[in-house]
C-alpha cells in the first residue's frame, strides 16, 4: 500500500512520510493522523522524533508501540518553535489546527525561511473550521483532494448520521443481526450515536476495542458477538457473498456508512435490498473544498493524493489531482525564490552514521526498559502523558529574548505571540 505523505521542498520537513533511507534530507517528521495510508513505513523500530497531536501520540504508543520519548506532543492552536538545524540558527514555527477528520487529526501551518505552508492532511471542512484563526498569505496549500471532483457531493456528517439511525431502526424491526461497516478510527461518532439511540452495545474486534479504550469510549462496545444484534465489521467484509453466508445463519442486514463510491458512476450492491449505503464521509465534498480554498486564498495548491492513485475497485481518479478547478481562488502574488540557509543545507545533507544509529537503538532499548519498570506502579496512560510533557519547555508570555525574536522572525499567524512552546527536534532521550 502506498502512503500519502510529502517532503516540503527545500526543507528537512516530512509530513506523513516515513522513509528516511529514500529521503535522507528529511530530518523532522510530522504525523497528521493515525490512518494506515499516512503511517506507511512507521514501525516500533522508528528512531526519529515525531511531532503530532495528543490523541495521535496516545495511538502511536498504544497501537504501534512507538517509543514515547520520541514523541513530541503539540497543542492545538498554539505556535511551536522547532530548530531546523544543528546550530539552532534557523527556526520553524508550526501551528496545529483541528482537521475535523478523525480523533487526533490535525492540519499543520508551517512558517519559516520557505514562506507559509498549510498542510491539511485529511480533513472535513465546516464553516467554523478556521474560526478565530488569522491565516497569513499561504504560499503553498497541500490539499486533501480525496473527493476533488464536481461529481463528489454528499450529505453533511450530521445528516448522514440521522439517516443511518433511521435506517438502523428499520433494520432492527426485520433482522436478527445488523452488520455495520466500521474501519478503525474515524467513525466513533457513528458508534456513539448508535449506542445512544438503541441503548445497545456494538460488537467490535479486539483491534477496534483497543482504539476505543485509548479514546476512552469503550463503554459503547463489547467483544462478545453473542451479546448483541449490532456488529461492527471492516467495510471490505460487507459484500454480496458474505451477506448470503450470514443470512444462512440469521436474518442479516448490512449498513455501509461511507462515501467512497461517490463520483464513480455506479451504485454498488444495487441488487441487494438488505445492503444500505449511507454517504457518511470524513473528507470534504467538492463544494466544501471550494469553500475552503476560497477562504484560504493560497498562492499555489499541491494535491496530497497523487495523480497515479487509484480509487476503489481500481477506478481511475487521476482527474481529482487537477488543481486547476480552484484557479479563481488563487492569490496572485509574486513569490520570492527560496534560498536554503547554509546551516539548514548542512543539516539536510547530514548522514547518520552507523554508530549513531546503534546509539539510537540502545537509547530506545533503555527507555523501553525504563517504561516497563515504571508500568509496574503507574498506568500506561499516565506514564505516557508524563513522558510526553517532559519533552518541551513552555514560555508562557514569550518574554525570553531569543525566543521572542525567533518567533517574530518566522511566525506570521498573529500580531502577538500566544504561549510559545520551544521543542528541540534534534535530540532524543
């Protein structure tokens, strides 16, 4: 499976991309959210610092077993300063903005010598998404183009959930069992609403239960399939063949809350009266994308999903990488050529020696051993949170001279500095 990550050109910054061997210039790594196509290549043996949100940090530790001392948990709607070189001459300002996609998902607003870059990751636009946020002139917008086609229009999530609940009540009247297509992370709102409306727990597998436990909403679910009529199963398991097999045992209906078939020119499972597709989406519709781009008014747009990507069942969705559909919203602004500072150039070309790699692995082993010992007297959640918080120094009012000056040089997102968090990306504990 291919990933949906990028290197920000002329910088050591990588977002959702985990291949330092292929991209040795990448030294500073950001994760927008914990979906499989954004963590391709990220394993428990990872040895570089990772910048991400609080919830995603918990998922990295709880699910991927990433060493917690490598995780730099960043607050939303705060400016964070990160060194872009070994000498700390050049600084990056990054702000995390809620992406409204899945728990922990964020957009990144990067500012530095390269200008201002807004990286949406996966996101669902709503009218209040950027409320209270004053954006600078965005030189490059990396846009979630999952449904960037005029044929991709669907309900709001609120309306989709209402429709799903109505369909669910109808199915409960005539079925012994209901299969609900729920992939890991992102449809917790659906599970919560179903539980509230039916007062019935939903069967989930151990993998999804672990995620619900991390998100602290496991009360809506059970791992006993015989205790409930409602079963959450991976989306790919809902098909005609499985439905016929399920119906041999019990009268079964299936509900698919997904918009993945939108814009493909066909209606799947149209011959099955007991498979119901509800176009619930955690991505923006085409209309919503246009509203968002109009509001951001960037100088240039890069699609996050590449032109050679394929849709479900191998369908051609290459046209969705065509950003010319937003031409009327592009900000006409003469962009200055980017000069990479010498200290950053040196940092990007730095080769990590085998001895340094060995030291990183040894350091990781020590910290894991330390965590295991600590877990005997503390819960995983508490020790992880404490470990994450110890990795940054907070400047409440920006009164430290160098910090203030650095922020003013690289940050264009506000007239006054909010809480500034200085994070050292170049050392691991």
